[in-house]
């Protein structure tokens, strides 16, 4: 079985989708100059807090054990370069 299609990695990826969904809902409201985002903020926090806890307590320490310092530095640069690339524009409902 591919590790990306089952187990903890799949759960983390599903959580990423839920976090993006929350961020998109907030962005949609803000784009409409609707600043009433408390419900979406709470949903985001409910998804993000346990997710970050898992990443910090499990994923990152495993990455430190599996990848060399050089490999981690390369991944860090790739992630930062990706962040600088503008996200595709969404068509809001």
C-alpha cells in the first residue's frame, strides 16, 4: 500500500484539506468585505491546533531522524520558494 493513500499520512493530508477549506471560507467572506468570520475562525482553530500538535510531536521529529541536515535544508528552501509563488485565484461562489 502506498503510504500516501492510507494511515497517518493520509489523515494529515485530509487535515490539510480541511484547513484549506476553512481558509478559503474566511478569504471568501473577506473578499466580500464581510468581516464576520468568528465561526470560520473557530473551525480553523479546531482543525489547526491538533494538526500542528501532531506535526510538531510526530512528523517533524521523524523527519529529523530520516533526513540529513542537507536534505532538510533543501526541503525548507523548496517550501519557501513555493510559498512565494502566487496561489491560483479561486472563483468564489
